[in-house]
C-alpha cells in the first residue's frame, strides 16, 4: 500500500491546502478500494472507527499519522477501533487469546493526546498510536505476570524503560500481551492465560515466547508491539505471524523493568507489520539507561533515526550469504527451506549477490552443554531470584517457592527444575560456555569477513507452526542469541496451507541500520505481508471496554 510523508499545513494557502486534502482523500480511497478487493481482508470485521471515511485496518504508523494530522481520525477513534477488534476476535467465540489485559487508562491517555495534538502538534510518529507490550514488561497501572499464575496480581507501579520511552513518544499502551510462561518456551503456553492461537490457523501455535504480541499485531489489535528475545522469542513469532521482528545487538536496548529469563541473552525490541514501523519503535526505545549499564556499549552506534536509514534499493550490490548449515538440517525442513530459497532468489533479482556458504564447525559451536542453552538455564535461577528479592510485593519470593507452589504450566516443569538444579558446582561450566560463545561470534564474523558478506540469511525457524500442544521443532534461534549479533526477521512467503514463513538476516555488531534498510528493500520488492482471515460466530460487543473510566 502507498506510503505517505508527513503532512504539514505550514506555508500553505487555503486553496493549496484544500487541494492537498482532496488529493490525499483520493489517494487513500484508491488504496483502500484496491486493498478491499483482496481475498485476504478479514471477514466479519467489527465496525470501523466512528469517522467512517478512514479505515485503520492494516495501516502503517505513517499512514495513521497522516490521517490524524489532517483530521480524518483521532487517537480515541483509533483506540476504539482496536478495542473493538480485540472484543470481537479475542474475547468472544474461538478467541486468539493474544491479549492478557486491556489498559483501563488507554482512553484517558488517547483523549489527552488528542488535546495535545490540537494545542501543540504531535510529538512524533508514534503520537496516538496503539502499542501492545508483552506481559513481562513492567507497566504502570497494570499487572505484570510473565504469563504465570504464580505472579497473578503482581503490579509494580512503574514502567519498564522501553514502556516509559514509548509513553514519552506519545504511544498509547493499549494492553498487555499473553506469552509463553516466564518466556521459557516458543509456543506461547502458560498457566496465567492459557495458549495463544495463531491467527493464520487457530489450531496452531503462534510461536513464542512473544506469541501474544505477534498474534495481536497480525490480527490488527494494535499497530505495533514490544517483545523480548532470549532465544528466538521475537523472531520466531514474527516468522509464524507474517511480521517483522528485530533482535538488536546485545546492549542496544535497556532491559530495566523486564522480568528476566537470562541477563546474558535477554533483548527487548519491536515487532510490527512493516520494517518502517519497526524502525519508528526502535527510534523511540533505544539508548543509554544508567540503570542498565550494558546499554553504554551502544554509545556512538545509534543513528539519528533508523527510519531515515531505509532505502528501497539497498539490496542492489548487497552481499548475502545463504547459510546452508541452518537451511536444511532434517528432511522435514524442506518445505520452509524452499520458501527461504525462493526469497533469496528474489533478493538476487533485486540486485543482491547471493552466495551459499557454511560456517566450519557451526553445529558444534551451537550444540554445546544443554544443547546450547546452558547459559540461559543457569541464568534463570539467579536472575529470577534476584528480581523477586528486589520486589518484595511479588506473591512468590524465589524459583524454589514457584516450584513448591505448583502454580505454573506443566509444559515448563522440566525447564524450571533444570534451572533450579544449577548450583555453585556449575560455575566452571558456565564460564566455559561464555568463552565458547566468544568463539562462536569470532568464527561467524570471520566467515563473513572472508567472503565479504554484509549479512547471513536463513530461516528463523525451519518448520511451520505446529498444532497447539505439540512440540515445535526447527528453531534457529541460537546463532544470534548465543553470539550477541543482531538479526532481523522478515515475511518470506507462505506454505501451501497458508502458514507464514520468515527469513532472518544476521549482521555484524551494531549493523541495525543496514539490516533494516536491506529488509525494507526486500519488503518493498516482494510485499509478502498479508493479513489473516478472521471469523467469529458472534457479533461484536456494543460497549467500549474502557468507556466506564470516563473522560479523565
């Protein structure tokens, strides 16, 4: 769909302004008519915003900003539109179960932002934009449970650093997204809210652990989302939901205020339907945080704006290594491998130089103690205990108490017990694993340097989404997570039965501007994003979920 620049009335005559507005109306009307003709438009959609001349469905952040800037849409109308979709598709009938809770303050915040726009203009591209955040981000005025019944009612009265930054940018936190319990899995199952369902096939999982964030964005319950990625938890759900997701370089974004899984590997970052929308969220959320000193490493590596670094011709002349080690590991990987191979061919048609490569000894570097997850398993015990100790208002005080209480989903029992078994005797193995990761990083960068590669490309996950309740094989999460190198997941196409597949681009440290630009070029040249077809047997509810809170 056509992208529009910001619209400003400064320097326009009344006649010129009128002509410009008419032109915009015609352009939007034409774009929507073309879009509505596509078979992929969701069925049984709830009513659009009150201002029926503009339908926010699948609109980008920039397009929404234009509509609010010229008076065709307000932040309150945009919020109501998304709340109606949540009520229609996530709270009635065969729900997706993506949204853990709606923010009771969302309407008051949207009203205040509308008044601010009228009086002083927008703060920036996120002004009035609904964003959903994963339920492991501390969010003032809402509980933060990490998807676990063990933490029900835990509501720290503060914002995580990135949530704080989103509010400052004018975003409306619409709610909290369901997730895999404690982030300890990739299918988004938990005792707090149950299983999230994939909007492209509700009998299947949406990936995890940020599965609720991904399903919500794919289903147009919000414009964008924050997720976390310890080993694939942004990239896998992005792949399974036809989205863009970024795991930044370790240290790019603050982890303050996020329930930890592994301080060594935890990364928080954006998910959205387009690369540009991801870039806007990244602009708002990265930077130094004195309470997370790892972010000091980002000094000098953050551009003025990631959104300004996007170029549609970026693939022309780019050197891309198709990493065969992670393409076809087992015969069952063939379906996804073929789609990713076709995506690489599309990059080549757009001017990229594609080389099939291998990293010598990669499997051994990835599959070490506990299949490459030793550091994560070891970190969880110490990290969750330290977090709970620092938050005495939490209903549980330690991992041992969580296990003793049994208020968690059976699917994570073995993982919790494995972490609980870590003791001082495992310290030597832990240090050896950290050194192993240093070698993985060096070997990966050496191969890229040797072949003059800008990025490595491979599937984010080598299998399509499995039915709910089954294990999900095929994850390629460890290369980025264990090396600390940044990776971007992009829509690559669909299987014959209509399930999304994602391609991942991995780059050198702090190469996010290049990754996003290459991703933008691929996105513009392929247009693989298409929304799921959602149906429900019941009509939408009449009442607005936040209306009882008044105007504030």
